[in-house]
């Protein structure tokens, strides 16, 4: 039996956090290279790990082992980590 995951609600929560961070940051005008202090570096590493996990989850979604919402959540989580690293 699968573990239940409220992906839609969790994804909406992440999107709210992303929007809140976005309001405090200047708009991006160029490609962003990972930089910043130690905290930002850790967030960039976490984002890279999240993106790798997202690629693995994509295959699980494709074969029907997990719900598509898990993939959506992983995508938004990596976006949140990017925004957090910029802040």
C-alpha cells in the first residue's frame, strides 16, 4: 500500500513561500551562478540534490509507482530552494 501524500496542498504552500520570497528580491536579469555565503551554498547543494531526486521521481511517475503530484512538489521544492538561496 502506498503512503498518502497531500501533494496539492504541500505544493500550494511552497508556491506561497516562493511568492513571498519573490516579492523581496530584485528581478533576475541574467543567468545566475550559484554564489553567496555558507547558507546559500548549502541551499544550492540541496537544490542540486532535489533536482536529481526529481529526475528519479519522474520515472516513478511515468511507470505509475507514485502520483504525479509528487513530481510537481519536487519541482516546486527545487524552485523554493533556489529562491531561498538568493535571499
